[in-house]
């Protein structure tokens, strides 16, 4: 039967080519996401800045939380969103340990030189990476040393005078030297300008003569306490926590999108092979009639699948690796991934992709050919010419179960909050599309019945023929409708979920922000004393500084957005729709939370809430107020005194200004600029434009990643329609032999393509709306997803145009033969 399978693939090359294209694209997708996933797990984080110190002591950026009891006890680990710093006194304790020659603490902080943001460190820490002065001298009091790249960007040379902007304020400095890498100031200046209150980023440990790295690490570990001791390549984890976090983010991203890609690939490959085997039902019937056993039929289908899978693996793995490299380069260019995260191309993704292609092809082929292999030989020829009237009991039960499960999850998501509802959306789409795929013939038959009458009325010949064919061949119609519906529903999740978030967030932001001026500064932010000077400007009613951070609550390691606030009255610059308590009575142990957080934790005003700040510090402040307008802003408001020492930069990133009614705007703007010249000032409109740009940048990665999947589904639509149309050459010939003209046949195909588009777009839209409705409802503003008409028109129009092209082009080619010749063409 293997030889028959090979001859069949060669003879029926059009159907085989369609199945091969679908499978090869599936292999390429799985290879791409597999390489990205492998890169997230195995990409090296090599030390550079800490390469000269054999042992590095740094804060433990990983937090492990244990929960449950007894046999159900479990744990979760997550990286802290803010840097975990060490007490500067720890360096002295480590220096007294046996085998330690010296310790070198590192202090770093964000700064701005000549309009260029940079990271500034204390000069002593240059020894950790072997940095040296290439020209000039090491920095002293009131001096700074910069590397060659910074000098070129800023135009600063030796002896140049400039101002270094820091979180504690602007400092005049002189360039004393050019380094081989990095920007440095004197140690005393770094400790003062960082504003970290006696904290350091890390401590490098150098050994005495004859002491090995392992011995040194063992000697200092007892004194390190909760801090972690890093040696070898692990030092890179202490040096680049951002790279470690990027690997974790890439793992989540690749895993989630890869799962969707695999599900789509299963749909596409199964649909394509089902069409391919349906086209050969007459051939399989003849084999059964001449004594081929069911086992032989299954072996033939399995042999075809093996050949297809092997060829698809050879064809798809290379483009999959190129796609992964392209995705990585684009994400680096967009700032989604750091440039230091290298792509790791190993053998595992290729083997997994090839194996997955083989498994999917075999299962899809067995499922599609099961009925033809099991029916009696005497009934086989009859079954080959007329499609079965009913669905198989297994398919019906599975389809009904998937539909019921999707509806149940959809109902449960009505009570979810925004993040949970968004997470459930993609899963619900896939479950409902499984139901559509399994129940497709029934849905297609119902659609043809409902739309058949209008088609007959609109077009008495072409529409009539299309309606009759669709009703008689609902299985074939379903094989074309399902990928169209999948494409549209995925487009909803890709485009309109983010559009709904952006629309609701923009609406809340416009209602929330009532400040007249919004000031921001690059790099270090706006110092606290500058905020005080702005508040003292004549004509300023209130000045409030804010800085975003992330926190966690209890044993839930999910991050929540928070804002650290300082300054004047918050209700003068933000309308947060306070429902209970007050947001202006925040103190050392008083916070405000959103309604979502209050609902999730059952918290009320006056209750204590245990939260974990961004660096892992646990605090238990009281709830002073509960507000409603949190989307795109924060779930928690923290007072500056509670959280300022636990964020990366101890200065507000933004200052919101409310003007007094009698204020002269131009005079106030001039005074605000004088209070801190480095701050950029804008009005509410400028702030909203920047927010929209930030949201678009964050949404772009979703469009890119899922756009690849949607593009694959679109290719599958074209693939399936071309295969089903090409198969019908004899049917077209018979229609022409009994009097139909070429134009009438083409009109019939146009109406069939329109029917496929209408059903596919309609089903996909219904699934998309049903999926996004709970999420939109969870946002608290409106109950319908936001669907921009132009975007929907592009998606629906694109699906329709694709269906028309993939139907009419092969139909025209099939009609190029004379009817008598086409009627004799071998199937």
C-alpha cells in the first residue's frame, strides 16, 4: 500500500500539493515558536560589567512563595519588577571573611548628560569589569568620566563643562576622562546623587592569593544572608536582571502564541487533508470494491501522511528558522526584547516541529479516511458519489461537548475581571472554533437553507445553482467556511481585543486627567525639590508627582500596576471616581485601591491589605479609599514615603499641574520651566497623544505575533478553496454539456464564494463578539466590544476578496478546457 500511496500523491498532485503547503506552513510556525521558546530557556546571560570579579553578591531578584498544606503544598517563583538592593554595610562584613582580599560595592543611578540618558556608576565599580581610562584621568569631585560612544553622542570632550541631571537634582560637572566603557563619577558623589539611602546594587568580591572561586564563594555565603552569591556565568544574571526578565517574558509570549499557532495548524492541516481525502472518495470506494481491506486503506493513508510529513519537515523547518530570526530582530528593533538576547537555534525545535507535523497529519488522515475504510465494499461506490447524510456519532458528541464547554467558559468569564477575562478570550475562541469545525456540516447546511432563498431570488440561475450545491454538499462547504471563520475570529482577538482596551483606556484617561499641565523628564525623572518649587509657583493650585511601579498581593504572584504619588491634592489633578473613602488622605500606611482590587480581595475602607512592593518588601497598609477609574493608570495608589525607597529611581517621572482660575498660563509656564528647565511641559491633549503612542507600541507585538497566525489561516483559506474548486472540473463540464454557459458557471462560483464569505465572516464575527463581550463588560464601561468600522470592513473585505480570488481563478482555469474533454479528465 505504500507504493500505491506514492503513486496517488504523484497522480493527484494538486490535492497533495495543497496538503503539503498546509503542513509545511504548520511545521514552519511550530519551528519558529519552538526556536523562540528555546531561546528564552537557553540564551546565555554572560557577565561583562562583572567579568573581572570572581564572586558577585547581589539581591535575590527571584521570589518564591509557598502555599497550600500537606500533599497540596506547592510553590511559585517570579522575578521582582524592581531592583532588590543591598545595605552598603554588607560590604564591610564580607571584607572580614576568610580569603577575601577586598570588596567593591557598585552604586548605579539614572542620569542625563547633554540631553542623553545614561547609567552612571561609582568609579570603584569600574574594577568589577576591568574598565580603564583611555584618555584623561579618573573622575574626582565635580567630575565625570564618559565612554567614547557617549562622548560622540553628546559632543562632550575632555574638559567640557555640562550638567548631570539626577533624581536628586542637577549637578554641574566637568569631563575628566574617557573610559573604555560606561559613565562614572567619584564614589562619594555616586552615593549622594543616587539617593538610595545607603543602598548598593551589588558587591564584587576579590580573593586573596591562592584562594579559588569556589572557596571564596563558600567563605562569603554565610555572611551574605538573604543576598545571593553568583559565580561563573551566573554573574550575568546579577548584572543583567532585565535580560533575565526578557527571557521570562519571551517564554510566556512564545508559549502562549505558540499554543494558538499549533491549534490553528491542527485546524488547517485537518481541514486540508479532509478535503484531499474527500476528493478521493470514489478512488477509495473502488479499492474497497476490489477487495482492499480497511487495514490496507488505513495503511495507504498512513503512508501518504508519512511522505507528506517528511516532505513538509524538509520544506518548513528552514523558513521557520528564518521567521524566528525575523521575529527576534523586529522585536529588538521595537524595544520589546533587549539586543543582548541572542537567538538559540538547536535541534529540539526542528525535531518537535517535524514530529508534530507527522502526528497531526496521521491523526487528520486517519480521521478523514476512517469512514471510507470501514464501510462495506458494496456500499462504497454509492457513498463516494453522495455525501453521508448524517454526522458520525463520535464527531457529533465531540462537537456538542466543545460547544457546551465553550458556552460554559464564556458564561464563567462574565464574572471575571479584565485581566482574567482577556486571558480567557483566546481559549474560548479556540474551543468554539473546535465546535464549529466538528459541527461544520450541520452549520453549513443550516446556513445554506437560510441563505438559499435569498440567493435564488437574487440570481435565478447562478444563485439557484449555488444554493442547491451548497445544500447538497454541506461538507465541502464546511471545509471552506471553517478556515474563513477561524481567520476572522482570530482577527477579532488580535485586533479588536486591543482596540477595546485602548478605546476604554483612552475614554477613562480623558475623563480621569483634569490637570492643566503635564511635565515629564527623561532618565532620572523630576527631583522632589523641583516638585516643591513647582507647587510654590504663583498660579499653581496643585502639583502632584507620580511614578509607576508594580506590586503583588499575598501569595498571588501576578503583578498589578501601581502609582507612587507625592505632593499636593490628588483630586485637583485626577478625577478617579472615588466611590468610598478618600484618595487625598494617603499617608505612611494608607493606600487607595481600585474597585477591581477591592472586589478581588474583598477589601473595604479601613481594612489592612498585605502587599509586596516591587523589590519584594512586604507591607500592610490600610485602605483609605476605593476608586473606579483605573484602566491604563493603576490598581493601587501608594504614598511616596511608603514606596519611594523600593523603586528603581527615587524621583517622580511625571508631575501633574492644576492651574488656579486666576492664573496667567504663559507666566506659569515660564515659572515652571524655571523651576526645573529639564522638564518637558505639555497639555492634556499632548499627554493623551503620548498615551496612545505608548499603547500602540505595546499592542504592536500582539499584532505582529498573532498576525503571523492569522496570515497562516488566510493562506489555509486560499489553499482549501483552490483545492475544492479544482476538484470540480468534471462537474463544470457536465453543467456546460447540459446547456449552462461559461458565464453562468462563473456566476454560480461567485455566489458560492459569496456564500462562503458570508457564512465564514458571520460565524467568525459571532464567535469574536461572544468572546470579547465578557472582557468588554469586565472593563466596566460599555457592554459591547469596540470594533472600528474601517478595521472590520478591511477584515471582512479581505476575507471576501480572498474567497473570491481563490475560487474564481482556479474555476476559470478549469473552464478553459472544452466540456467534452473536461468530462473525461481523470479525477
